[in-house]
């Protein structure tokens, strides 16, 4: 029996991985599901290490390597990520396994096979990987445009023209003039594809362009209230836990 910890902020991705782990021919016990860096740090401070971790790179509040900076993690890790050739190269150089999303049963079985054959006897420190991922986040090529459907036509939208992205049943692009278009990307994937100098994931529903923020109001219990242009259909708050990071991002 392998005691597995899953750190993943997207519920759909967690459910998919959970289903696969239950279906494969390898007894596993999911001891916990964590969704943020803060939650993960708290968990490691009060719990013994699992046998294996499935760890998403981008979590709801920050990049997952922030966990390594706060607590010591010595157990094997299988990273999950949307496609990024530079990040994958870093994993390969550090002998860390990874799963490309969408995750399939075949890739999970292959990763667990590698875990059984080598990870149990070869637990490496992750200092080098952390430095590589930090470097990648500063040098990667960001998405410059999106191809969307407009009636019976295809339309090119430059990333610089986008005010914000939001998730309902689908993920939508919202332009400065209020036009919106559905796109195939999840917010998690967009977090990896967009330049974090200009785009910030406010919560699970919205990623905003800094240029779309027209007003920031101080709110109760340390929260911040955001006003976007064009106006978003719901009130947008930055949580107290995330407010310092958000203000640092705004002050770059």
C-alpha cells in the first residue's frame, strides 16, 4: 500500500487522478488532498511525510516550489503540469518524474513503476530543481495571442488586449470593450502561459491584467475589493492570506 498525498488546486484534476489511482493495479491510500501552498506548509508541519506526493506546479496561491522553501520535503515527488518543454527538461535533469495534463491511466502507471524501481532508494534533494524552476519562470516564452471563434470566422486576440479571464462552465476571455470569447484553456494552464508581470490569478474564478484594475478598496478582515474594467459580474475580493502577495505584485 502506497500512502499518497495529492497537492492540486483544480478539483476536476484531483478527481481524475483519484479515479485513476483507484482503478490501477497498485494499492494506494490517498491520505489527504491539499489545494494551496499555505495549506500544504501547515500540513507538513503537523504530519509525517507520505510515501509519495503528486504535486501540481501552479497552486491557487503561488508556485508549489514555495513549499520547499518553508518545510523540508524528503519523500519522492511526481510533478503534474501543463506542457512546458523547459520545465520538463528541468525535471529530467533532476531525475524527477512528471505527468503532463490531461493525466491518463497509462502515464500514472508508468510514473508509479518508476517510483517502485528507483524512487524508494534514490530520494534526491530538490534544491537544484527549485533553482531551475525559478529560472524557468523568469525566462520562459509567454503566450502572445489566442485564436478564438467568432461566428463562422476565426479571430486572433493579442494577449495584451485582454482585460481578464474568468471561469464559469467554460473559461472566457474578456476584452477592454466588453466582448468575451470562450477558450479551451483552464485557469491553471493560463497561469503557466501568461506573463506574471502583467497577469495575476485573483482567485479560482479570475485572472486579471494589471491594466484592467481600476480601483482597489480596503475591506473587512484584511481583504481587498477589486474593481475591473470592464466590470465583472460578481464582486471580486483578494483574500487576507493573499493580499500581501497581491500588493507586492501591484508594486513591481
